[in-house]
């Protein structure tokens, strides 16, 4: 008994000590009003407050007032007892309604406080109910266009976003934005976060009609407000920079995204510190951007940092950690460390399967399975890899309710590659063709992801012995690579190599040799050449006849073939996994496929052959969106990675100089193979900024070709024309427009002599020549040459072809120079219809054309005497209807 009494006394002493500390804390905070005389513990405190207060002189108990309840709730929140505070806040809400009436403004404020506690508890549905009540009361108490209502709208929009109702979130934010702009002005501080959140909501709406340029302008407007209000180095500015960077990345403008994200990271590291948790998302996004730019080493460094921060703050089993593991694993795969990739992605898969609810319907699980299945296949277990990707495809069929959904195209492509590894080429071909149709429908026929599948499908047809079909598909893929990356980017090298193999199978040994040697030169310093890698794998593929059977499983040749002949189907799947984590980012293109080396020259092992750039001056790769020279576009794309670009070009220059010495020793100074190397060397040094050097090499090459042509070598006509074209570009860089025009004129004459006046390559020469006349101020000839090119392309390709659209844009530029507004607008309108049909409304080419057309329409509208019907039609063409228009 004595022992029991002592225990009770000790418990009572602890209760008194606890209550004494609570009272003291309440006095320090000024929150004594409403506290009972005493309470044994937290539950007793809440029950006492909710049960009411004792009336004086034994008059029973009365309900606690709203003020008393709010005071106690504030005390509980100061003590971090949020669950207990929620019970008291709910009672306080009813007390306010009872004391002041259901539609009083204090009821709205009490509802907001209850909603905040539901948010802390993660109960978004309960928060929605509390905020809907607050909204209704605020509208009655303050008016529908009041700032109080706008504040509630922003909180309610956040709740609907958490509940997955993006359209409702968008409508609420638009309404809040209208109120703030009306009451405080369009540049008020409160407007900036609403603009950023509104762009996020628009991106989440599947049926959004907003233009990408509208979203960009909204983010840029928010950024300008925050820089003015907080300064350029504030964390809020960094957050908006991340959003703007994500927007550019979602539009395949990774170079622009990179600059914004690097600036955001620098601000966050300076303001928050390098190990702050908020730095992790920016590290991850910038890492993904580096992947898109083909820089896996830099990407892996950033993703490793992001992973460490996420594991520290979220734990090792959080889905966000798993998404970073998938992305980091793909980086290691790109770097050739497949075992590390497998280790990371197996860990990610275990997290997703445990945390995603039903693994049979989780797209995170599906995306991880595609990457991991591809990795396992590369490591030699082709059957297990195929089973993983089929499991991913089953998940997507359940989620999208279709086996041919656009979203599943990447998985179909990966599955095709898996069957390719197993030697089932007919099944692989069928899957890849299905994937290609879906990707072309989604992205248009000239997208990077389409190029990946074209490469895979071309290799598959090669394995089936259909070398001509393989060549045609790889030519298409190469054209896309040129357009996306430029002629000398590392991503182009594998496609050149595969195309060389295809030409070898068709018996064109010379073309095979040139393409593969060019691919080796592009590959640059620091890596083994394709030929070195393939030599380790075994003998070369035959130059004619059917493709050889695949190596036996388990042989050394099989092990290397798996690592080389992997038409990387990870790309699109990786993009999906990343978007679920950081919306808007797309995956890189890295089609690492089978590689065969060129045969040695004169029996000397490893000797290099001259590098010839096929079709330079006559291929469509010279055309920009305006129809002219495209090399400047390549410089713009690569400028932000100048160090890597210069290193690659310098290595290529060194290789070409060695090849020139070899050819001169072998053939003398005036052989056509010497001229071929001189042309490539001239273009290369021109890209390095040495325009005089480029001119000298190209003029020497031209002298050789012209001497051969005068000596009866009629097959040199095209070589002379192409070299004249390159010389015209070189003189343009030297600031000599007259010589530029003269060389283009001579080139046009030779192309017409060789092909006739109505060949597509003559059209390219006409566009170059017309542009040169435009630079000299001769706008009449500028227009005439472009119109001639347009007629050729209409006849050769049809009126609705994309080449016709590009020429219409070039013609519109010529007409704009002489104020021919109606004709300019008509050509832009025609071009826009074609570009939107071929590429989609969101493609950069369509957006640029739409912007030019909008400008033309507005200029027409300002000019006197213009028919109103034409202006109305043009404005309708460029302005899609949407819920609201955000002012610039």
C-alpha cells in the first residue's frame, strides 16, 4: 500500500509540474485567457476547454467563448500540439458562428485557420470543405471582388491542386489574379506567385488551349515583379527561375533552361547554403537538363548531390528519392556503367512497389521497369529484360486502357529492342513500327524521339537483310539529328556509323568508309573510336549480302555487341519517370547502336581515311526555318557549351590535318581525295572561327576540282558546286557580301546544269542566292529567287510539304523587307497551317511562325485601307480562345 501511495504521489507531482510549465509558457506568450484552473494532461486540458467554463456562485458551466477557444488553440499550436489544436479550432469556429452569425467575416477567418490545420494533417478533402465555407462567407461579407476573397481563392486553388483537380485550380487562380490586378495593379507583389502557380495549373490541364508563349510571358512577368520587389539574388527569384527553366526544357530548349537553372542554383546555394533541402529539386532539374544536352558526367554529379539531400530530408524510401535513383541510374548507363545503373534502379523499383499503392497501376513502376529492363538486357539477360518491359507495357495498358496509347510509345519501342536482342527480328520490327506511328502522331515526323525509333527500326531491317529499307530509315533519322543537333554534334555520330553499315551491306564500300570515318572524327578526343571498340568484338560485318547471324550468347562478341547494339530505348521512358517528379522535362536522345569500323588503308592498321561531309551545300540540312544557311543555327545551339564544342572541333581539325598529310603523300597535291579533305578542313576551321583559314582551304579545294572538271572529269560538277556554296558562306563570315553572292550565283548555275532548272537542290541554291541579294539590298531579286524555289518545291513535294512551308517563311521575310504586308501575311498563314499539321501547335517552328504572323496581322491592322475581313481572319488564326488573356 505504501508503495502504491508513493507511486500516486509521484504521478501527481509530475502532473503538477507539467501544468505549472504550461501555465508559465502561456503567461510568457500572453495566452492565459481561456485556460482552466488546472489540468492533469493534454487530453484533460482539451476536454476542460471544450466542456466549457464554471459559472461563478455555483451557476453550473457555460460554453467557452470563441476568444477563449482561439487563445487555447494558439497555445497548443505554440506547443506544437496540432492535433489537439484542430479539435479546439473546430469548436472555436462553431462558437464564432453562434456568437456573430453564420455569414460574419470572422467565420471565414476561423475557417481558414481550421483549413490550415487540416493541411498540416494532410487531409486535403477536409481542408477543401473548410475553405469552401470560408469562400462563401467572405463573398457575402466583403463582396466577390474583394482582396479577402482573392486570398481565400489562392488557398482553395492549392487544395484542389493537391486533390488532382487541375481545371478547378486553374479557374480559381485566374479569378484571384483578376481581383489582385484590379485592386493592386498588375505588378503588385501578390501577383507573382499567382502567375507562377497558374502556369503550373495550365500545364496540368490536359485540354489547355493556352499558347506556350503565353505561359513564358507569365513566368517572365512574375520574375520581373520578384526581382523588383526582392532583388535579383532572392530565394523567391530562384524559385521562379526554376519554373521558367522547366518551361523551356518542356519545349526542347535545353540550352535556355540550363542558363536559368544554373542561375537559380547559384542563388539558392548562396542564400540557403549548398546543403539546404530546397536546393535538391534545383540540382535534380539541372542534372536532367545536362542529360538532355548530352553531358551525363555533369548530370551524374548533380544528381548524386540531389540524392544525398533527398535521402537526408525524406528518408531512403521516399518515392521522390526513387525517381532520382532512376534518373541517376540512366546517367550511369549513358556513361557505360550498367552494373551501377542496375543497382540504383533495382533499389528504386523496390521503393515504388512498396510506396505506390497498387504496383499494377503505377506509372512510376512502369517507367522504372522500362529503364531497368533495358539495363538488364544490356548486361546479358535479354529474356529477363524483355519480361520487365512487357510488365511495364501491361501496366500502361491498364492505366491508359489501350495497347496503342501515345503514352505507351516509348515502352513499345523498348520492347521492340528487347525482342531484337533475343533475335526475334519480325516481332521487333512490328513493335517498332507501332511505336513509330504513335510517336509521329504525337510529335510530328521530325522529332528527336522519332529519330531514336527510326534508328532502332533501321537496324532491325538491317538484321532482317533488308539493307535498302534500313538505309532509308537511317537517312531519315540522320536528317532529324542534323536538324536537332547540327552536323558535328556527338549525337549524330552513331547514326552516321549505322548508316555507313547499311551502305556497306548494299555494296557501297566508299560511302560506308566515309560515313564511319566521319563518325569516328565527330566522336572526339577522350573516347575510343568506333573501330577500336568493334575490333574487340570480332570481325567486320560483310559489305554485301545478308546480315550475319547474331553472335552466340555468352561469347565475347555477344557481350560487346549487347553494349554497342543497344538502340537506346531508355530515352522516352526516362522522360516519363522524370516528368512525374519534375514536370516538363524530356529525355535525351542517345541512340547507341551497332558500330563497324572502316577497313585499313594500304594494309596499315588504324590508318584514317579522308572525311567527306555528304551532301554539303545541296542537302536540306543547310536550311533554317527561313530556308537559308543553317550553320549559324548550330553555333547558337552549341554556344552555351563552348568548351566541349571547341574541344570536339579542335580534335576533328587535328584528324583532318593528319588525313590531309596522308592523302597528299599517297596521291600528290592535286588529287580529288585531297580536295575532299580540304573542303572538310575548311568547314571545320570556319566553325572554329578562322574564316580566312576556311577561305584558303576551300579555294585550294576549288582549284583542284575545277582543274579536274576542265580535264574532262564531269563527275566533279557537283563537287565544284558544293565547294562554291561553302566558299560563299565563308566570304559571308568575312563580311564580303558581293563575293558571297558571286559564289552562290556560280553554284546555282552548276546545279542547274547538272540537274536542270527544277530540281530540289536547285531550290536550295536559289534560297541561298536570294538571301545574299537581300543582304545587298536587292529585294526584287531576293523575292524572285525565293519564289522560283517555292515553285520548284511545290512541284516536287506537293503544296502541303514542310519544305514548302519553310520556303513560304523565307518568302515572307523577303516581302516584309519591302512592306508587302498582305503577301507576307498570306505566306505566313499558309506556312503555319503546314507546320502545325506536321509538327503540332507546340513545336518551336510553329510557334515562331505564329509569332511572325501575329506581328504581321497587327501591322496590317494599323495600316490604313486594309480590308477588315483579312485582318479578322489572320487574328483568328493566331489567337486561340482561352479562359482569360494575361496581359504582357
